[in-house]
C-alpha cells in the first residue's frame, strides 16, 4: 500500500500539467517515500521534520476531544503510532473518523448537476478542451 501511494503521485505527475504542479506532485512523492521508508538511495531529498510523525497542537485538540469516551485509549494508540512513526496506521485511523461522520450521506440524496449549475470560469482551460463544448 505504501509503494502504491507513492507511485500514484508519480504517475499523476507523469501525465503532465503546469510545471509547478508536476514539481509539487514529485516533491510530495518524495516526502511520502521518506515518511514510509526513511532515508534511502532512491530519494535524494530528505528532511527529518517531514519524516517524523507528530501532531501539532490544533490536531491534538481534535484527536483528543474531551467528549470522546475513548479518549485515553485513543491517546495510547496515537502515541504508539508516533513512537513507531507509522504514517499508514495514522492515515487509516483518520479515515475511520471520516467514514463515521459521513455514514449518513447517501448518494441517492445528491441531485445531478444541470447545465445552469456549471460555472464556466471554474473550467481550467489550460488542462481541458471542454470549454469549447460548453
């Protein structure tokens, strides 16, 4: 899974786009490679502060919410993730919050977009020829 995430970023970069976007995707691929695998010969860019898993104070306030009945157990689990520098476990754990909070959203409740819902100025004409068809 770790290699897949890094390769997806690199694959998206290989499709091209604006020069700065491609550079950003390649940089993120390198950062995540270092987070998952540490310093290696495959990636020359390495910065310790981007490699080490930690939670800024604002994130800790969200994760360790006082209304959470499992606050102490969650703190132990997060501390363990930090100790092991386990980014993938952290991503998976945060994903469970998303699914829990969004479980009441059903696709059948989402209405399809109509032509008058489209905002033509939002179409990136650098990357898409769809503006000509609209």
